[in-house]
């Protein structure tokens, strides 16, 4: 079954975001830069899922990049906060055929010089309409961001619940291939002015969930 693997929180400053997350008891790893996109990230890994803190570090490069512009647009439209979610499918090629989309090749360079590569489907659609998940599959399981698990001082073990506001529940289920991943809760927008997309993410800790809002 397809799995919820990633949630993205947009931040304005990676250093400040790291300090905040460490203050909440999370172990934070520097993820690195996305070449040519003007963005960089921090990773909070839980073994099977991970939280990505994503920032624009070079606005000019982001504006010049097809992959960077959607991040700038999301920041302009929604501001910092929970912004996007990703599912890891069993077969990303089959997912691409089902959605009639292409499989994109993407990569990120870690600070140690290692290049992490993955294949993706629907990322542009997910940025534009964030009620839709993106789909990602990593080339090397040893470099999977979620698998770089570190113990967290607060005891966090992963996502407890992701609520996503959708314009139409059946359309969302269809985008997901007919099954909603475990821990994902779809809720229909209450009116035409209601923002759609990930509404909140709860991360489980022994002392209670830590919530990230949109």
C-alpha cells in the first residue's frame, strides 16, 4: 500500500527553524541544497517518515527555476507553515501511468557531498493544488531521507495524524488511487473560501503530539 512518507513545512530562515525544532526536542539534520533551484532544507527523520523544513536561500535562482518558482509562489500565497505532503508508492511508474503524468528525475546535494536522487510524480500539481499529494520514490534506499533515523530527545517516533482539507473527497481519493494512506484524514472544505491543503500534522511523542499548522 502507498505510504505517507513526507510533510513539508516552509520556513523563512533555516537557522531559526533549526533552533526552534531543537528547542522542541527534535534532532535536526542539515539536508543540503537543491542545485539550481535556490532552495535548501533541514530533515527531521523518523525511520519511515520525515519532516522537511524548506526555505528559499537564493530568491533570484528560485525565480529562474521551474522547480523553485512554485516554492516562492507557495510562500507568497500561504506564508510559512505546513505546505505539502508526499506519498511513497509501491510502483511509481504505475502511479505515473494512472495519473497520466511523467516521472521526473530530481536530486539534492547533502553537505557531505553525497547526491540524493529520487523520482517524482505530480510535484507541480501538489504545489499548485496542495490538497493533492506528490509522489516520490528514492533510487538508493540507503540514502532515503526517512531512513537516516536519529533518536529524538522528545521521544518522537513519527506522524500520528495528517489532516488535509480537500475541495471534493472523491476527487482526492481518486488522486490517491482509491485508498487513503494510514494516518491521513481527509476533510471536505466547508465553503468556497476555505483554504485547501494540509491543515495540520501531529507528530507523536510520549508527552503528547507536537502539532504543525498550515
